[in-house]
C-alpha cells in the first residue's frame, strides 16, 4: 500500500540516521479532511511502530480533521503547534499547508503535485514538500469509457466534482475530451460542501441522467456511501475511484492504488 511509501518518506525526513534519533521525541502533524482516512492513518502509525518508533517515546502525533471552511485555520494551527513534519493525504490539505509559507517539511499523497503547484517537478521537487503522486487524472476518461461499455446507449452523464480542488479541473478536462469521442454530453455538477450533496443528487434524478461519474475529492469521499446508496435506489449507474464506493452500493470503482482504495488500475466490479 502507498502509506508504506509515506512512512519511508517520513523516515527519510525525520529519522535519518535512525540511530542518532532513537531517544529524541519527534512530532508528526497530520492534516486530513475525510474521517474515513483515520483507518489508514492507523496503518501508517502501525508501520512506523514496526520500524521501532514508539508513540510517546520517540514519536508523537498532532491531528487536525478539517472541513473545507476550517482548512486554512487548521493548517495554521498545525504549523504553529511546532510539529517537526506534516503529513497530508489530499491536494487541498497539502496546498493549505504550503500557503502558510512555513518551512516545516511536508509529506503529501496527491494526484498531481506538479499541476497543483506543490512541487516544481517530479524529478526535482524543490522546497520543503515531497511525497507520492498517484497521477490518476487519466483514469477519469477510463471511468467514462467503462460507463459507455456497460451502457452503450448512454448519452447524458452527470459528473460530480469540487471546483475548489485545483486537480479537479485537470480531470474534468480529460473527461470532457473522452466524452467527445464517446458521443456523450457531460453535465458538471459542482459540490463544494457536504451540504450541497442532497441538492445536487436531487437534480440528477430530476434531469434523468443516464449515469453518474464522481471525481475524487475529500468532500465527495466523505459522502461516498451516501452517494452510492442514492444512486442505487434511484437506479442510476455510478462509478468512483475507490473500492469502498462499490462496496457501499455504487455500481463499480476504477482508479489508481491509493491509501483509500487498496486497488490497482483494473476496474473492480462489485455489483452487477
């Protein structure tokens, strides 16, 4: 799983060489937006424990769970708490930390750190940020192709996305280009806050779209089970990036391996 790579990045940033830091307490800040990610944070901590880092003796953690409205303040709070390093699963969280202008090392898991402006390049990140890039924007086109394969006569597809996520537009553009080739008209339906979900889902049913595609974002990940169940009850085929979406009742998932999916780029058909 990719959280193991995050552990290696943390180890390199804080504990190299390990022998010199064996008795020095290091504090890791974790900024996240999706409550579901906590189980992967636990796995992240377990891996550090297996490597010999004992919570409360050689390592400690500061957590910040933030809504979109709280993200800036939570990032500031974490930086000012004096942690030695910050870990962020998600682009918007990583950018919130970067915008504090702090020099605290930042370890991220994001879709595309170059396009989002987190790093200068994959080969030479520069600055104080590094981490893992899933490079999953291209899978948005594949999700649309899978919908067309399952529903050859589909012509109108709703796309849920958060326009405040800078990576969203990159994936949305890939989806639009794929839609032209597939003779599908995509209707982008923005969701910035969890409170927007109900209104948007009602619009999907009212407009009788053929299918639903969800673009990954912390707001939508947090509501993935609700969206999956809504689509199931409404009889609307749906696809998301993460396996947990299909397990919650969505038609299928397809995406790069990530701390939230545990799957590879083969489609995972859970429901027929």
